[in-house]
C-alpha cells in the first residue's frame, strides 16, 4: 500500500514533495517552491499523513531514497533531499528539467 502510494506520485518531468502538514520544514519548503514559476500540474505536495499508515510510508521512503524524514523533494525519480537541500542551483535544475515557465 505505501509503495503504491509513493510510486504512483513520482513521475518523469514532475516535482513531488512528500510532506506532513504540521511540519515547519515542510511549510518552509512549500514557501520556497511556491515562489518559482512552475508550469501547471508539474509541482505536487503529497501529505503522507493522508495514508492509513504514515510510519509504513516513511519506512518505504527510507527504503526508496535513504531517508524517512520529510520534506522529501523528488525531481522525477531523483530525490534531492529536504528543505535545507534547496540550494541556489535549484532553479537551474528545475529549468533543465523543463518544469518552469
């Protein structure tokens, strides 16, 4: 169930951010990404607490990308980390990926 939940959201040419609504680092990540001119439907925030078992979902994230913490920013199948990993190169990487206007 957790594997399907996560894998169904990670797609080529799309940025997906796994979050928890109550997490301050997740809110900061949302603020940073909302400032960028994403093309429509190419940025998605997925609240993992919406699943029936958040712990299992975090366990699958650990298995898939090596971290169970949120936020986790995934650019297509490349997960770049969390809030503190959003560097100045982010805009260039997103432009290269083709998700910005």
